[in-house]
């Protein structure tokens, strides 16, 4: 009786295996195995890449930062002007959501609709800068009380809206 020859993993020669890559036929062990929708593959054939929407180069981060900061200043001036003109106490909640949407949308357009957690951070910081521009140009620094609570709630709403657009 002839014994079958021992099959060994191409990457780990000390591991015995009888499993092969479904594409190239290379011997693979459980450490090398990548399970794909079409079967077991070696790491070379699986080629696990991020989707293009989530692949972002440093140039895109620079573009996003520039667009977000530019929008933060412009929209912050408009926000301060509107709140100085109209003194409706709940207006900041509505304006903050609009500011977050505007900053998130323009930042998203500047990076060709790419998405990332770091883009969400850039958008969040831009909303905070926008709020600071609005209170230090036309508005006044809110004192303790209902106005401050509503401003913080509005700021949270604006950040949440911007993050939703970018993450």
C-alpha cells in the first residue's frame, strides 16, 4: 500500500493541509484562508480592498478641511446675523441643524462624496468653529440658563447632522 504524499501550505510549510485556493489552486492552511462569497481563497487572490468611497488620500483631507473651514466662517457670520436680527429663543436649534447639514454637504461635495470617520471629525470641528464665529461676531456669549442649554443642544444637533453626512 502506497501512502499519499503529505500536502503542505505554500506559506507555512510546517502545516499540513488538503485545502486549495478556489482561484489559483495554491495550497492554503486555515491561517492563510480568506473566506469570500465565492469560496476559500488565498490572501493574494482575495485582495481585500476598501470600497473607493472609503479610500481617502491626504489631498482629500486637505480639500475637506479647506471647504469645511470656509463654510464655517461664512455660515457662522450668517448664523450670527440671523440670531442677532431675530431673537426667537428656539431659533438656534433650527439654525444649528441647517448649519450642520450645510457644512456636511459642502464638505462631502469637496471630496467627491467620500466618507470617513476623520471627515466626520473635520465636519464636527467646523460646526464648533461656526458657532464660535456666530457668537463672537454678531451674537453675544450666552450666560448660564436656558439660552446656554439650548445653544449646547443646538450645537450637538448641528454636529450630529454634519457627522451623519460625512461618516
